C-alpha cells in the first residue's frame, strides 16, 4: 500500500486559480478596477502599456490598506468583503472570492503601494510569481496603486496565446466601459502608452453614456424607468432607427455589475419586435436593481453570468417597461423600413 496524494503548494494552487480568473490583460483590468470601487474610491486612473502586456496599473484614492492587510491581500481566499457563507447571499461588493490578487501575483510581477488616510506613510510590496520580494515603508498618497507587469511571465503558453495589441486593447476598453458605465459618479481616466484615451468626470448616467459613446448618442436615448416590488429598472434604450449591426452597445447591469444575459436580451428584442430590421440590434444601457438575495453571482469566477431566482418575472417586467417607454416616445411600429 502506498499513499500518493499530496496537497499542492500555495503558489501552484494560485497559478491554477489564475488560469480561471486571468485570461488576458483585460481580466486584470477588471479585477483591479473592481477592487478600487470596493475601496470606495471616487477617482480611478488606469494606465496601460502595450495593451496591458507590459503594464496594467490602477491608481485609486480609496481607503487603502494597512501594511498587514496589504500583505494578506495576496493570500488566496483572503478577503475583507465576506465573513461567512451567508454573506454570499447579500453581496454589496464586486469582489468576495479573495482570489484575484493572489492569482495575479502568481503569474506576474506586482508592485503595490497603499496608504490609509489616518497614516503618515504607506507600504510598498513587490511580489513576483507569488514570492514577496520586498515590503517596505514608502511615501505615497492615500489610496492604492497596483502595477502589474510582465503578465504570464512564467506561463509562456498563455503569453503566446495573447492576441494582437489591437485586440487586447479592445478587450481592455470594453472592461473599462463596463465598469465606468456601472459607476457614473466615480471619475475614471485611462491612458495607453502615455496618451489619454478617456477622461470621464463624475456625472449622471446619461452624461456618462454620452461621454463614452459620443455626443450624437444623446438624441438616440429613450429613458426607461420602472419600479416594482422585485425589480427596479433605470437607464436607456436607443430609438429603433439607431439599432446597430453589432451588439456593441448593449449593456445590462445588475446591482451595478455588468452581466451577460441572452435571456434578458431576448426580452428587449421582444419589446422592439416589429421596430427594427432583422439582423439589427437595439442599443440599450439598462440598470436592474434586485434584492441581492434573489441572485447567485457565484457561478463563474469572472462573475459576468448570474442566476436569477425568478427569471420569468424579470423578463416580463423588462419587456413591458421597455415597450411602454418606446410607446411614450411615440415610436409606433412601422411596416416599411424606410426611415
Ligand atoms: P476580493 O476582492 O474578492 O476580496 P482580491 O484578491 O481582489 O479579493 O482582494 C483581496 C483584498 O485586498 C480585498 O478584500 C481588499 O480587502 C484588499 N484590496 C484589494 N485591492 C484593494 C484596493 N484597491 N484598495 C483597498 N483594498 C484593496
Ligand atoms: Mg477583488
């Protein structure tokens, strides 16, 4: 008889987890932006080089971390956001798995600087492939800066799998848009290879949409507002004549989190039935607020898919309120499509 099972060392477990959480530079962008939001930042700066292949850095003015927490933040399953399994059903934060920083640090060179408001000095940690290289006292503003360099330095297969800079930048901009749209009251800036791509001031939702998608968007928007016992909807759909060949301007947010939902998308299409040409996709920017207890976000590590308790009811409410909004704007069905 011989025993052959062993527990994997932490750095190996982290590297495996990283395979799920971090697919490309845009995944790092998403995790770091979400952490900044969870830290109550009011201004967040994203700096990238070579489409994130060389550098992804997020600087926030949030609450920062103590030196001990800064160190712990790189441990797997280390989180300040939940304490028990029950908390999973009443989530108000983006994060809760305590996996992102541990995963990122397992497959990149990371430099973290953080300072809490009450402190004079902050802490700096350099970590490479899960190994802490330095931790020292440093002068840094209140908040946190995390720089992720040489992503996938120790996983050549992953690095080689990355797409062209254009494609990777596109993914990063998509994540940036999603997070910025979900949080119009936070200021966001983005720089790529030293040039400013976005500088979004604190604003309301309509302004944020227009700021990101261009001034022409303003005239396209039809407001959708609805409050029922189980669902609150707010946001905009685009007038039917502005439907697009692509789905690039279709956004659902549930409790301020971007999600993908073919099912709810279908509800929108149903509301637009007869108003848009086949093959065109209505644009929409819709925020849904539901009781956190009625959804399960923990079905996928990147949390873009969620499970609703009562999808059918949401579908019906969504469809009828979008229809109603279109109706109010006197957008009656048209039979020929000569706009
Ligand atoms: P999660 O977000 O799921 O808790 P992470 O690995 O992303 O897990 O982060 C671990 C912990 O590190 C967080 O729970 C938080 O306490 C801390 N942390 C991470 N990023 C920041 C930040 N920008 N500002 C303040 N604290 C942070
Ligand atoms: Mg996180």
